[in-house]
C-alpha cells in the first residue's frame, strides 16, 4: 500500500486516537546499506529541536500549527530510530519543500520500502536519490528519498512528556478498559 500526501493530510482530520494509531508508523526501521554516516552536528543544525510539552498539548499545538501554516501536516512518530533527536511519540510537523532544496542533516518523511512513512535524517545525495538514516540506527536505509516517495521535511516537533495514547485513554469514559484490535 502506497501512502499518498492525501492520506497523510487525512491524519489531522481524524480523531487524535485514530491519528495516533495510524501515524505511529512514521518512524520505522532501517534497511542495510553501507553509505557514509552523517554527522550529529549536521542533524542538529538542520533538524528542529522538539519542544517538550504535556501529552495532549503536543496534539493540540500540532493541530494549531497546521491550521496556521497552510501546506503543513502532522504525524506522530513511533520507534527509537531517531533517538536522541526525537523520542518515541514525538509529534512532528512536515512541510513539502522542493527536493532540490533538501540538505544533509534535514529530517524528512518519505515512504519506505514497506509502504509506510519513515522519518529519518538525510545523509548524502546519490545518483539515485537521497540516502537517509535513523540517527539511532547503525545502517542507512535501502530506500532512497526521491520525488516520488518524499512527503515533506520536518519543520517543527513537539515531544510529549508521556505517551499521547495514554493521555487519551485517561480521558476516555472507559479508561479502565482496553480494546484489542487485531
């Protein structure tokens, strides 16, 4: 299944719980490649630092930012491949800038080889697209970032103090019960 910008746009229109469940795919693992590793300094210079906020504030702030900045979308990251830059459940906001304007160290979201959005930092430009890698990963991604799979660059991030999913469950009328979804 290929994720389209339209599908990503739909994330912010769905309930926060649905957005959490679906957008949790934003950070997925890396494949193998031996391309050169990027410098932490480049990532720090080109990737926005996450603002630490309360769990539900992360969602509300992201929704407000998207409403105030046309052409932006938000997603919720899942996984540890971007640690320590972005922790699990960090809410990221992306904006589609031209592929020709991308630079090493920028964190971008692209559709990876499994068909899901991946948020990783750009390492270097190659003949067949940008090489990307999770900051916490040992190897680069196999999938190159190209015009046809690139969704946007991270322009803002909110790091919740705990999981937004747990905060939403705490507000639920049936907060003591969890439903299995298989």
